[in-house]
C-alpha cells in the first residue's frame, strides 16, 4: 500500500521521512510538548531517527500510520498525528498527535484530526477510533470532546513517563456517531 497523503485547508499531511528528522526532534525535544505524550522528551537526533523508522515499520506492518503536518503557506513541519494500534481486521485504531507550541490554540490539530477521522472512517472503513490522554491534559481532552469523542473512563496506572505510572482517560468515537456529526 502506498502511504496516503492527505490535505486540509492549511495543512498537507505527509509521510514522515528522515528528511524531517531535525524538525521532528525540535518538536519532540521540548518538555512542554512531551509533558502529556506518554514518553520522555527526545534528547538526541538518533532517538528522532529511531522513531521515524518505527513510523515506517508500523505502516509497513499495517499496525500504524503517522503523518507529518506541513503548513501549506510556509512549508514548515509543525507536528505529527496518526493512527496507533491500528487493526484493519478489527476495524479500530487510536489517534494521537503533537504540535509545535508556536502553533498551539490556532485550530491546526482540530483541522488535521478531522481529516484523519474522515480518512479512517471512510477510506479505511474503521468502526472505532480511540484516544488515550492524561487527565490533566485539558486541551487534548477538550479537543476530543469537541470532535464528538465519548469519555469512556479511567485507565489506572496506564501510562509510564518520567519514571512514574500515570492514570489515563480513554475516549472513543464510533463510525455511526461520526456519520451523525458530519451530516
């Protein structure tokens, strides 16, 4: 399968290649970005290269898809989003995202997530998209609720970051709900 490139009004969603390693590192080395990510911030370019390699491996194995967000106007790499724990057979995945702080609170993540949801439900024919967040990540929790996700509950000790276990919220959006919301 060829990697599906997507487009929104302000963003091009592209495959993340080693060409983007330094930009990706710049984002993922920021403490404020990884605070709610479920992993510690990157400290070397090699770690960024390894993650980019894992994105390609996940896509090749049909277990994940991760897009780079390219700002159409500037050509700048501003973040990533993707489908994790992808099961084409089980018709489900989890969505995750991160964005450079300079672009926070400007609607870019919402715009990108809406397009990935459309792709997941319409083209991949998934039935369920889940999301796992830190309870204290108010921005992400509000974004998911705004997009129609249902808060299903609390996963105790689910995330491990900063040498600590953290609780997590779990959200979901079903294809039938998405259809109703997008009519």
